[in-house]
């Protein structure tokens, strides 16, 4: 590979870009503001010195961010098969709708009489979510998936407390294959976390699970379809068993996109489940948020749903913002205001576009695409469990044995081929795991090229061309980054090393 | 269906390659009794045009801030966001990218997160900041939990002048996590006795600046007293623009600063999505929640950025993690950072002064109306007025006259004797004629 160097450091269309602190100045600006009038101030002398932050004129700012953007992979550019993350197409209609002033330019604390359309949208979204999940109540306010988990587990905790069993029910059962957020959430609420081992088929071992049950169990937190991309066949038996033991069933709904329109979680005995609007219902991931995690609740938990709630009142829709304004027993409040309205608009626009028929097709195509990958790669890569899978195909690293190539190297080589790698090393229960989720928005041609690429990579690894992997990526904006150094000598802001040196000199 | 590329021929070919008869065979692991045999009872698919029409009908039922003289604040502020910002956050490469787990192909996201962290640290006067939280209220909740971890104590003391819904979020997390909390009863202004509630179990004292009622405070002495008792000072900022002019929480001696960043780059959006700011002293770094972006080098020695110190986080530490947070507020932090880059230090300072002048102007106008009494000695761009009658009915009457005149305190604190108090905010977006219209409408409503 040619390593042509250039005078500017740019490489054709790949333009290097310094930090705003290196290109801007505190007295430069891309915003014109009205002059100050010199009004006597009312700040009581509690005033700061200069703000030492760089400014950019508008054209400089535009270039800065456009250049940065070009160093990112994105779903709009190509397949982004991150398992469990559901990188599907984000329709631009949804962006346009979220920017309607009637949604974007309203204040959360305006009188309810002036925001009837916004409350109607929330009510409508709630109706869709409740109907699709077969659950009687939904808390819209959680801000992301993990926040929705917290909401569901708080409702469970409140219900247990109401039964007077909070001293006793302190244990939460979590499969070892679970997302890290599950045990972290349980621990945040003071529960102890007890792992459930996976069976040989990649699902909860029903007998091992039953052995763990007791009158100290508060809940099970189970992902379904699970993190191995498999439907938990015994889910109804699991629900019955945990209910019989007096506990509750929290379902991590991160993978609801696999079954939307096909299965209603309410029919499976689930008591609480969060829904990632940014996964199943296509709101953009935005480089790590904002997400939204509405949480559906069963009859047993509905009364404990947090504030606020949208209810029909005498003069239209109203917001219940205080506990004494409802007959329920809300456990409290998860956020200031009412949740991720911008995401509600996008998700509802997505649902209305698909309709009941289209959403079922979404699940069908997502599952079909994943199974197609699983089937086409079955002779090439190795799977720890037999199919069919749901919306994602899980592979282990057995096929790389003795090649000198590890999962990480394999993933980095995919970058040179123009792909974002799949989820790696998760779930933890599978050695060198590679979790591929194509989603329903990939065409067959796109999948075929992806499959052919992976076959070609496997052929290289098997043929001993380890360099293609261990030195990868060669063609990305940067070579492999030193993550160990970043953690050992943390530099988390511009100028911090210089400041430290100054301090040491003093 | 316009978002689904597969056609029936593709589907048939693929099913054949998989070796199953039909799509139902792929759902064979679903218990038979739970399989739906047809679509659920919801409307069927709609064209883009139809969806747009339905959405516009709902949007049209709302009175927008831009269509009325507008003076609401209480934790959400209307500022002018440059057109450039919205263009930048709609770039496909930012909008449709994931959390930057593969740093070699997400340097764009990582570099702006690094810049964001640096900006937040400078703004708040702190040493380190994270890559954002969900919003200000959840950041406040996490700050209290962090203080418990740092001090190994389990009780927080929260000022009565912290945003009431932030207090609710903190209280809920504390209750559920089995921690203690003393909330000082709210008072509009005057000395507030926080220290007599501080004892050897107190991990932190939580205050807000400007406080919920709008007053500007210097917490330097409080910080010293709190530190002398072995506790931390947490400062909440719900109006980020105020940081352009006010003495920084870091200078005052804060240990953790949390804030709502909505004011920069982000619209009102009926309450979300917003962006939580979280900054702290460097010595507490390893107890911080949330994502952190750090500088490093690549295999050629070239500067690059990665997510780092993830051994604090849930995907590594599971039940021992500092927080369960996973997603943050990436795109909103980009909007914040881009807006702040456009402003620059001097620009932000100017914007902050402009906001303050607007509020001083408005306070003067409202204060000259019979029976209207501005309460605050000091304020930034928001203040409290006492009215001769309940504020909620006044606000309704103003709305009927096409003015969004502020937030009644009783909306957030229903039982505390605050019925006649109204929170009023003015930003650079209020034109002089808006203020005149407001004053005239208020005079009419009160007469």
C-alpha cells in the first residue's frame, strides 16, 4: 500500500482537521448579536473573567464539522451490522416532522390548553406502543434503553414495597448473556444480582432457573429475543415460574424489532419491558444518543407508573405531574419534564408510515435477512448455536482457530473493506463472539456483497494472510488506536497536559 | 413499503437458500399460543404525504413559542440557534452513526466529543467533563450517587431552590437506592440554612445557580463550610448561557457541576431531547458516570480519540459499574458544541450579557404594573414576580390573549403557598414589542 505523504497532511478528499482550540480564537465569532445597551446590572458582582473558548466564523465552523463528519461511518453510507444495536435506515420524513414548529418550538411548561396537539401525539404514541406490546400501561418519559430498564425495575421495586416484601425480596436473576445495563440497573436499586447460566442451546436453562427461585427473588431480567439472537422458547414457563415464586418478569426489549407485529410481550407473561425507540422505531442513534426508552407495564405494575402521565380530562388532555392528582401510586419521577418529545414524533411517524401491516413485515424481513446471513455463512464461519435465529446471527471464533487472527483483527479488516464491524466479544458467554444484525433495511444485493466479503476474509485468514488482519485498518482515517495509552494517561480535554506541566513547574 | 428493499422474489429466493418453506418457519421458537396470525388492530401503512398531513394536524393544535410573545423558562430556555447548527447535526455521518465503538471510523464523533468535554470543563471552571448525560435532571441524580461513592456516605442535602423536578429525580433515585435525602423547604429568597442539616453522613450539598427562583448566588463560603464537614458541593446549572457571565461553579469551589445544556444548540422540543452536562474535579474521575472520550495516538503515532476509562462502565463492570448509563446525548452535545464554537468565548459572554439586559428591562416594565412585585435582589435572565392573584389563572388568561407569560411556581410546587408567584424569563429572542405586548396584556388581565 502506498504511503504517499503530502505537504498539507490532507490525502485527496480525506482532509485532516485540527481541534477548534487550534483553529479558532476567543474573539472570533459566527454569530452576530445585537449591541449591549449598558443597562446597570443585577448580578450582584458574581461575575466571571473572560471565557477562554475558541470561536469560528460560520464558514470555518461549517468546514470544521463537515470535515469531521467525513471521518465517520454511518448507516446512510453502508451496512452497519452492529448486533443488538439495530442500525436501520432513519427516514428523513421523521426528521422533518420533528422540526415542525408545533412540536419543536413549544415549551414543556406551557399551559396544557396551548399544547393539546403535543399531548395528543404522546397519547397516540402510547396507544401504538400498548397495542403492539399487548400491555395496559406505558411510561413514556425514560430517556434511553438503560433508563427504561431503570423505570421498569423501579416499578417492580415499588410494587414489592407496596406488598411489604422489600426487606425480603432482594435478589434479581440475570442471565450471564445479558446486556451490562441489566445487572448495573439492578445494583443501582440495591438488589443483589444472581447469574443464571445459559443452557447448551444458548437460552436460559429452565431447570437451573427454577433452582434459583425462592421467596427472596424480586425479579428476573431477561432479554427476549436474547443477546444470542435466539427466542427464549421457554419464556411462558419462565414467566409462570417467577410469578409463582412471587417475583416479577422484566424483559429487556432491546430486540423487540425482531418480533414487532408477530408477538405481543403481554401474551408472554412479561410485567415490564422498555422499548428503544432508537432501535425498533428508527429514531437516529446520533453517534450515541439521544435515545428514548418508553417502558410498558402489565396490570400488576400499571398503578406504579411514574409521573408525568397524559390523561383525558374535562377540557381535553391533561398532564398529571404530581402524585396526589392521580388514583394510581406513581413511584416518582424519572426526568424533568415529559421525556424525549422529539423522539416521540419520529417514532410515531415511523409507525404510521409502516402501519400494522408494515411493522409485521419489518420483523419478518429483519429475521429473514439475519437467517440468510447465518445460512450463507454456515459453511464458512462457525455458530455456537443452531438456528433459526431471530434478527441477528451469532458466530464464535472457532473458524479462526490456528490462523493467528483474532475477532478484533477480523473486525478491523472489515473496516478496510468499507464495512462497520459487527458487535464483537458480546455476548460474553460466547468465545470471540461476532454478532451480526443486518436489519430489514438492507437489500439482498447488499447482503450478498457482505457475505461474499466475509467469505473472502475467512479465505485469507485460513490461507495465512494474517497481515490483512493484524495491520488493519490501513485505509481508514486513522490506523489502529492505542486504547491502553488513552486509559493509562487520560487526556480528556484540550490543554490539560500543558496545564499539568505548568502546575508541576510552579 | 418504501423503507423495505426486499421484494417477494428476493424473499422467496432467500427462504429457499435458508431451506425453509415460509417465513413462519423462522418463528418456530415462539410458543404457538403467543403467535399472532395477522396484523394487530392499528391503522395500515400510509404514504409520506398522508403521514405529513396527520402530523401537521397535531402540530397545528399547539401554540408555538415563535408565534407569541414568549417568556417561559424554569429549566428550558428559548434561544436563537444558528441555521448552521441544524445543518451540521443533520449530516448523515453524524445523525446516522452509532456510539463510537470502532474509533478508526468514528473519529468525527470522537473529536467533537473531546471538544465538547473541553468546552464544558472550561465553561464550568472544572477540570474534567464527560461526553454528556441524558439531561440536567438525570445528571443531578447521578451527581448525588457519585458523591455517595466518593465520600462513602449516604445522605444528601438539597437546597429548596433547586428545580423541583430535579429534586424529584434525585429523591426518586435516592429512595430507590436506599439513600437518605434532606430537602430544605423551598423559599423564594433570603438566607437558606443548609449547613445545620449537614452531618457526618452527608455526602453532598446540592445547590443551583442561578437558583430555581432566578437569584444569582456565590457559593464560595458554602463550599468551604461543606468541605470542612467532609462533604462535596454539587452545583446545578439549568441555564447554560448564564455560564458566559457568572462566576464559575469551579471558582466557587464546587466538586461536581451538572447542568442542562439545552440552551445552546437545542430547541425547546416540549422538554426533550436535551443534553446533560457533567463536570468534576479530576481526582474524582474514576467515580464519574457516563462516557469519556480521551486523546491517544494511532499505530503511526498520529493523534486520535477513543472512548476511554470504560472499566467504570456497565458493559465491563456490570453490577459494579458507576452507573447503568449507556446511551448519552451525542447529537445534542454536537449541537451544543457547534453553537458554542460559533459563538466563541467573547460571543458567549456577549450573549449572556444581552440576556441579562433583556431580563432587567422586562423586570422594570413588569414592576411598574400595579400589584406586580419583582422579588429578586439579583438575577440573570429569569426572575420571580409576585402577583395579586393566582399565577396559573393569570397565565391562562395571558395565553388566551396570545402571550406565553411564564411558568407559575405552583405548577412545580403545588403546595407551598406559592400560588401568586410567577417565573418569568427573557432571552435575546424577546423583541421590545414582545415585552410591551406582555406588559400591556398583564396589566389588562390584572385590572
